[in-house]
C-alpha cells in the first residue's frame, strides 16, 4: 500500500447496534442498510451471524437480508461469523459478499468474544476459507486488540507480525486492525502501520478504531501519514465491542472521517446527500 492507493471506506452499523440496550426490528435495520447502500461505501458491515442469546441485537439476519436491495449499488455487504456454524449460515445468503472473522493475538479476548483460542480460531479460519471458496464469498480478518490489551496477554509488533504471517500463508491479505477498546495512541498507530506496511507491502490493512471525541483526529493523522487508505466508521459514532468487559468507548464518526479526508483533498466518493437521508431513516 502506498500514498496513491485508492481510499476504501467501510460503514459499520453492526458495531453501532450490537451494544445497544434495545433491539431494532429486522425491517428497520434493512431500511437503514438500503439507505446506506446509496451513499457509496465500499463495504457495509451490517450484522453478524451469532447466537441471539449472546447478541440479541443481531438476530433475524435472514429477515434483514430478504429486505435488502442491492440491485443499484456497488457496495458489498459483510457480516461477522465467529465460528463454523455462523459461517455456514452466512454462506447460504446470496446477497452477502464478505464474511468477517474476529481473530486476535490475545487469547483472553478470543475466549471472551468467541469462546476460542489460537489453535481453534486458526482451524475455524481454515474452515471459513473453504466455505467462502465454495460459496463465492471473501473472508476478511479483524485483528482485534491489534494495539495491545488490558488482560496481560503478550503483545508486540513482532508478535503481531508473526500472526499476520500465519494468516498470509493461508492466503489472507486483507486485515482490519482494530483498536477494540480505544487504548492506542497516535504514536502506536503510526508504529504499527509503518511496520506492517513495510513488512507486508501487498496486504491491505484497514483501520477500525474505538476512540473518544477528542482523540480521533491525531489517530487518523498517524494512520494516514503511515500510508493507511482503508478506514471504517459509524455515522453517529456510537458503539464498540460489548464482549470486552470494558466501556463502549465509541466508534470513529464517519462524518468526522469525511471532514478529515476533505482536509487531505482526498476523493472519498461518498454522497453527503444520501448520508443525510440515511440519518433521517434512522434505526
């Protein structure tokens, strides 16, 4: 990835909705996705195929997808699957383009998030790769806790590189680096991206940060200067990961991201008019 790499943008209503204290109907979730499909995002991370007992806000994805209209949009749809069962269910849906898997170098987080460990998670990735191959889907890896963790598990850039090397050997070259609980500072983001983009020049590394309102700009600036050109946000900035056991810090606000890209005179290919309409649709 270099300075001339085209910008790619992901909108993540899933990450906004999964931590809400109430449940949104499938009809309202689908209406919001349909509004977002007109904005121009490269990917919409719309939901997850997980147990409704664990995340009730993500139930009834089959009903949601039945109501989603992709006919006039180039935007791809992604959903998260944390195990083989979820991957098999996700793969049955023709409208779904990408299956996302939440990996991490933190085994504590893997246990909290998907009841797994490294060995089991890597086996699940192998299974999901086969499922994607057989069903014309793409597998995308979310590297959760990419900048450290609060659990005392080992973390270093070298260890991060080791795990990415394992994924690369499996043919995975698209990875989202997630600051799952908002602990990364701008210098750490810079160090991580500079190291990884140097070691893995043919990879795509997306930026997914949970951040407080006064911290987002310097974090984006560091990622941008290091060469990151793929960003993930949420239009209203709410959300986070409810499985961490930590406060839902909030997502990068897509509107702030757009402001940042316009500061850089970067073509973000998003329609502000349709973003406003999506906000009015609400969820």
